[in-house]
């Protein structure tokens, strides 16, 4: 297994690791579905490298391959094995999630693999009870063992993606900056809206992330402006560049940060993980920042008597 402490990496990996311990453990069990029904937009690349980057930030990370193509499974170096416990067995309740979790080469990153037999679950579950809740129920038992659980979805709004969206706290939507990108994603946004009104009221949009970005084209820049107008701050600041290392890494069975951590591709996903963690910390961070700046004047203004009338300390003293 790889451990990063022994290696010397440039930022942002160093940054994310130096700050790892300052991230409070409020992430526990956050489930993020990586979804877009359009094929080949970078879902799997995002799922693998985001999950790996979480692990590199020393938060416990699990990748669940929800796609019968099993690209996340293969991309992490696991041979397709029909006998191994996979997402299929979780959906059919033949195995528990705990039985499906396997460790990967990267310390802190685990995987629940997939297999092409998962395609059958779409049909087998059609008449089944709670068919949309199978994955959610299965993951419930292991949720607290991980900080982030990343779900790699197939390129369809089928029962598999539906299971992922019902299990998830939020959806991360990878998109390419091309014309008609918005049209493709509107159906997904409609589905998310319907799920909020039915099976999963708490479902949020984690963000939209631009993938395979080529900043040399005017088109990409124009489309980015349009997406910014449409999604506002849901469009994440981190942009994933087109980078050959990201495409090569899966054939070595490795996330990009184990294949070539200095590549722009690996770095961009490390930044994405950091951005997502920072955003999730933001409400608390802003609160802390305000209370610190409010306290600062009283702490430094020595002439004025300190006013503790609102402090809990004083209440406690008065009560005792
Ligand atoms: P599917 O819909 O089939 O599941 P997907 O949305 O999961 O596809 P990926 O498999 O991640 O998409 O990416 C499609 C192809 O593009 C792959 O060959 C992948 O290696 C390559 N690719 C993805 N992201 C990048 C990138 N940033 N730079 C270069 N190549 C990339
Ligand atoms: Mg994929």
C-alpha cells in the first residue's frame, strides 16, 4: 500500500495533507453520486480520482462502482470477477455492503466493485419491492465507516442511476464545455427535482465540474461563461483539463495520483477534492471567522472593561 508521508510532492497534495488534520470529522458518511446520463463525459475518471484524492487527504474514502461497464473497478486494477461480491449482490440483497468492500493499492481508499452482471439488476428488480432503495439500504450499514462515499453511475437514467441518486446526499455532475451540454443535463436536473419531491428530499447538487477542458478554444470559454450564468456558484471553480495521464492511468490500474502525481490531471482532482471539502466546511468556517473578528477588539482594547454578560462562561459562573 502507498503511504504519502514518505514521498515529497508539490502542492496541492502537500497542502491538502498538511490541512488534513484540521478538517473536522464532520464529513462522516457523505454520499456523492457522480452522474450524467450522457456517455463519456468523465464520470468514471472523476469518481476514481476524486475518491482517491479524498483518501490522499486522509479522509476515509469508498468508491462504489454502480456501472455494469465496471470501468471504475478495472481502473483501480481489479479484474472482472463474477464470483466476487459486487454492487449486483448489494442490489439483490444477496450480500451486505460490508462483504463487498475491498481495499485498494491506495491507503484509505476502498472499493465496492461492479461486474457486467449488474446490467441484469435493471430487469430483475423491475417488480421488486423497494427497488429504488436497494443501494441506500445496503450502504446504510457501512456509511459511518467512511467520510466520503463516491458512486460512479452508468450513462443512463436507469434503475441503477436511480438507486445511486436515492442513496446519495448530493450529485456531482461532470460536463464537457461544448454546445448542447446544457440540453443534455436538463433531463438529469429534472430527475433530481422529481427525486427531491419523492424518494430523496435531501438530495443536493454538489456541483457541476467541467472535464476534459481545453482552454485554448474560444468555444470552451464561451460555453463556460454560459454555464456560469446558468449554474451560478454550483459551477465548481476547479476545472479538469484534458490530460493524457488521466486517460493512461486506468490501464495501469491506478488513480492518477499514484500514476503521476505531478500531472495536471492528478493535481486538478486533488484541487477538486479540496474545493468540495472546503465548501462543505464553509458555513462553519464563516461562523468561526466572524466570531474571531468580533472577539478581537475586546481582546486587544485593554482600557475597556470586558463585557462577558452574554458569555456562557458568565452564565455558568452565575448559576453555580
Ligand atoms: P461512460 O458514460 O461510458 O461511463 P464516463 O462518463 O465514465 O463514460 P470516462 O470513462 O471517465 O467517462 O471518460 C471517457 C474517456 O475519456 C476515457 O477514455 C477517459 O480515459 C477519457 N478522459 C476522461 N477525462 C479525461 C481528461 N480530463 N483528459 C483526458 N482524457 C480523459
Ligand atoms: Mg463511466
